C-alpha cells in the first residue's frame, strides 16, 4: 500500500497514522509514477487537481489552463492528497468513508 502525498500534509499524516503498514511517498521529492497519475486522472478526473491550494492560487491564468496531468507533474503539490494505492485500487482524499473502504481491503 502506498500513500502519495506530502509528509507535512495533515490529511496525509492522518492516513499514515491510520494505515501504519502503508509507505508514504512524498510527491515533492519522489513524484508520482506516470502510470499511477494517468490511472488516477482517468478515475477521478478534475477532482485530482487541488484548486484550493496556495500553489494553485500562485499560478497565472495561462498556467491554470494547462492539462491537469502536466500541471501536477510540474507542481506536485497541486495534486489532491492523499492518493492511496491499494493493489489495483485508488482512493483520493481522506475521510471516514475512505478509511473504512481502505481498511475493508486489508
């Protein structure tokens, strides 16, 4: 199980604490493999892009119109977090429902 996120992100820390066997992959340091990113974009669409982040607010209008995958590759902090990979399933975000779904797979 992999948690793609940021080590200083509160949601990622909560997910890691609830899933101690999972490995946290810091997207700023290691990035997200292209295959995982493409699968996540196909599954979650526009929800994969965190438009409430300070990184997003710092972008100009021209940059905001780029393809979501290109934006996330250029600015990994723009990805909504955490992105959790369990086997061949992906989960985006962290709340009680997602936690229950992930725990049910273990």
